[in-house]
């Protein structure tokens, strides 16, 4: 099965400890049941029961402590984090969120050279603590260059911290908040650790209307020792961006989890509902919506799984993950919105009902494209890789699946954040050549047409500064990268040709739509417009293949329903 199903966990991963934790986590949520899950959501109940479970089973300690700082079974292994991300997203975004912001809070710690603070973080994890990432601010948002948090040196060699932080998950209970600021005279950036329970940590309010506590807090002359400093100067700056490089990948998995649960619920409802004497799923447009939602969700999962292999294998010589991670963040999350919209168009008013998981999914799915950098921010990053991707490929050994039991050590030693334009990628042609399918062939034609667009009608200096123009260029480029890793993983996992061709039917359609958008941009030239029209293709629709895919989708009716 390509989709996660809590009823069929089996041995989801080679690691027995992870499989044990997954079974226990599923059992926790199924014992809680959907009614209580929804009740806690409506009442904005702090998830103390979940955090008690995490503490009892040492879940965060096992999965978020590098092996040299933890006990038996502890390691930071992205292939394990993927599985836990998906389970938490499946049951509720708030549960995923407290895990996600703990990951972000731990990033600057594990990247630090402060060994005592690392050992302290490991001890806190073992005790069931949660963590927070004190980066963004009310007045500046993601503009961390302009941080107003000051770490003021004192005559005795200590410091006091003064300033406000905003949008800080877990800010109410985090045992350690990795806080970003600067020294007032030199402007040097700094990361330091604070405790949310200390008296000079002022918790202002929860700024969102959800179960999660997303804090505004003030540090009012909060005392900081030299021993509390995690990093300074370039190291602090790099830690801020490199932490986001790690964390934003997880948003794709929260999306996948939400969409998967919503898919089961929508299919169960629609296939048992009779309208005009027929099951809802008998209508042609409903069949199309379910097959498309399934194909898009399968594509999301295939891409995100493959991106993990590159993140786990990253090194100073191979930083391809810096393209694939923002694609997970930007593309998988926005595809998730499309999946929910397709399903919602099927179940219609049912999607508003308070007893449905779907009602929560429709709200939470909108958040993920907007966190850890907007879609626009991530596309602006993605286009920096475009020239080398298309015109300057490098030789790399084949990338295997990475499920081995080792720490992903490089992600805590990523080094400087500059030099993105120098990163090179393996040739995309072999991945596309491995599948001789009608829609893959059409998509290959579109790719080569887009490459010709970049070569023959290269955006001029003005267009390269026009974010609106570049966003659409970036969307097309992203589709090419997305398709490449989907195909790599489809081959590794032995996915059916029917599924692959169905996925690419949607991708041919999507690329054509973006080509029309680019054609219509105010600044597009006649040469660019002509090349954009040359990208348009009608997908190859195969009734027999579609019928087989529909059977596969309908075979999932009743495969999962959450305990009441």
C-alpha cells in the first residue's frame, strides 16, 4: 500500500523500536477516539494527555536525541522521523505541532559546540520535556536580520536579555527555548537558551485560537550566563537557517498525514451515500475526483520519502537536499490543499460537520503552506538552483533507500548557508527515461520545451527581479524536480505503471496551466509567449487504466475508520 493505514502497521520500518513506538502511538489515539479528539479540538484543550504519553514512552527522547547523547535506541534518523511525523499529522495537527517546534528548538542545540547544554537537552528529553524555537518577532516576522531581541553584556561578564518573541510554539511549557538575538554594540548575532518557567520570562498570551500554545513572550532583563550561549556570529546566523532547513521538511509529512485520514473518511462517506438512486461514487465526476486525489496524495508521499534519502546522505560535497527540502515544504503542502479541495467537492456539506475529522482537516491544511516560510519564499529559494539543474549536471553515485540505523550527523554540521548557486545535481534524464508511459513521455516533451524557454528566451534582468514572473517560472521548475524524484522512488518501491501514468496525467495538466499563466504575464515577450504555448499538452487519458485505478481506490472503502 502506498497510503499509511493505522490498521495495517505491520513492520513499517526495519527499526523495531520505531515500530513499537508507532504501535503505541496509534493505540493512544485510537483509545482516545474521534469524539474526544474533536471535543478537545473544539475546547482548545492543552494536550497534556499526549505529552504524558510522550514522557512515559520516552518518544521524543528516543527519536530526537543523537546517539552519542542518549541511551540505547536513541538516534536522530530522518527515516524514523518521517514515520512519526505522518502518524501525528494523521491524528491532529496540534499533536504534530508540539513535536515540530521541539525539533526546531533542538536544532540550534545540536548544532552548538556547547557540550554541557547538549547534555542538559538530552536529560530534559529523557524527562519528557518539550522545546521551543525563539526566532520570529511581532514587528519583523521572518526578517531575522532585524531582530530586536538584545543580549546586553553586564560588568560582571554575564548578560541580560531584553526583547519580545512572537509566534513561538510550546512557549508556555518549553524547558529550553533556543532564542535568537544580537549584541547591541557590535550587532553580532547570538543564540542562547532560556527556560519558560523562569520569573523574568513573561508569557504574554497564546496568539492563536487552537489547542496549540503559540506564544508571545517577553524577556525582561532575563539573566543569561556565558554557559547559556549556544552560538555567536556567523555560527548563530547559520544555525537559524540550517534549523529551518531541517524543520520545514516536516510540514510535508503533516500534510500527508492529514490528507490520508481525510481521504479514508471521505471515501467511506461517499461510497455508502445514495443520491438519485445511485451511490455517490457512481457519478463520473466523483470517480475522477477520487482517482485524482489518490494519485496526487501518492505522488506527495513518493516525493517526500525520496527527499529523505537525500537529506540522510547529505554532506559538504552533496547538498542536493537544499533543493528537495523546500520542494517538500512548498509543493507537497500546496498539493495537500488540492487533495482536500477535491475530496471536499465530493462530500460537500458533510465536510462542515463538527463530528467529522474532515472539518478539522479543512482548517489545518491551510496552515502548512504558510509556515516555515511562505510558498513565495521557498520558490524564490528554489529558482536559485535552476541553472545548474538544467545546464550543469554532475556525476553522483546512485542514491539508495536510506533506512539504515545511523544518525543523520551532517544536518547538525551543515556549515555556512551561502553558496547555493554552486550546488550541482544529477542529470534528471535517466529518471524520466526509465518509464516509457504516455503521460511521462508528454511530460518529458514539456520539460525540454521549458529548458528551451530558459535557453532561448532567458528572462532578462528586469524579469529576474519581477517576483510575480519568477514565481510562475519557479512553479514549472518545481514540477520537473517533483516528477524526477517521484519516478526515482516509484522505481525503487515497485509502484505500478498505472499509478505512475495517472500521477503524470495530472502533472501534464498542471504544467500546461502554469505555461498559460507565464504566457499571460505582463512582462512576457513575444518569444517567451510562443515558447509557452509550445509547452501545452493534452494529457493521455486511458479508460482501461483509469478503471483499474478506480478499482484500486474503491478497494480502500472501509480500510480505515477511527474508533468513535
